[in-house]
C-alpha cells in the first residue's frame, strides 16, 4: 500500500509513518509512504503551498492521510471542512482515497476532544473518507490508564507511546489488521508497554465499532 501523509508534527513526530510501516510488515503488508509536513501547518496552508496537490496529482497513492492543525477543528470547524473538501476533490481525481487522521485533545484541555471528534467525524461522513479515530482511542485509554504517558511534556505533541498507540489504530482502521501479538521491537519503548498499547488499541477500536 502506498500512503501519502499530509500534516505537521503530529504526524512527523516519532516517525509515525515508519511505526505504521513496521506494524504492517509484521502482518505481511508492504507499506510505502511519503510525508509532506510543515511545523504547525494547517491543511489550508498545505493547499496554498501547492506541493501536496502536485504530489497527489502525480498519482500512485492508494490513500492520502490528512491531518489538520491540532486546534483548528475546534476553533474553526467550517474552515477545516472546506480544506478537507478541497483536498478530497484532488485526491478522488487522482484515483486515491481520503483518510482523516482524527487527533487528540491537549492534555490540559480534554474537554475539547468532542469538538475534534465531531469535526473529523462529520467530514469523514460527508466525504465518504476513512476515519482513523486516534483521538477517540487516546481519550478512552487515558480514562483508564495513568501509564504510559501519551503526551509529550509540552502537553500537546505525542510521546513515543502516544505515536505507537496511533500507529496501532492506523493498522486497525486503515489496513484492517490486528496489532495484538506483533512483537517487532521499537527503540525506546518497553516491550510490555508496547504490548499493552497494542491490546488497548484493539479493544477500544472493537468497542467503537460495536458502538
């Protein structure tokens, strides 16, 4: 599977695409990926810059994953939806599929997760896009676990554990594979912690699908 990621540090931090690739390889799926990222960038900024649209138009990607600036869907959901629509038009024209990377609330503002979820969920429903519900999985995990810490010390970006949990959700929601039992080591992540995160991702995604 060839995946193009368009986003910012919430995607690039801890090499999320590489974590997804490693998990997928353990399930016999070869993932090739390209990342177009700029610090703090919004989808509208990516649209205006042109590089993402040029890359999409070049074709060859099965899926294009869109990640909005972390607080924009809370502050301006309409702007997010407009940008997602514009990207989806280009993605569909290129023969690819749109996937929306639903991100998480900041550690000191957990109440904002609902706005993020509503914005991404509404856009996914409108566009027929795949929804990767990372923020929802984080929310449920944090409700029952104090460790491992998912947020970086800045309370916004993901710690390695947070990125790994996100990668597990991508494996489930985008590639329809179960991460439980995958024992590919990740530098900096304790094996028992990794196993806990894989199981949690599967259990929570199963609950979300049933609900």
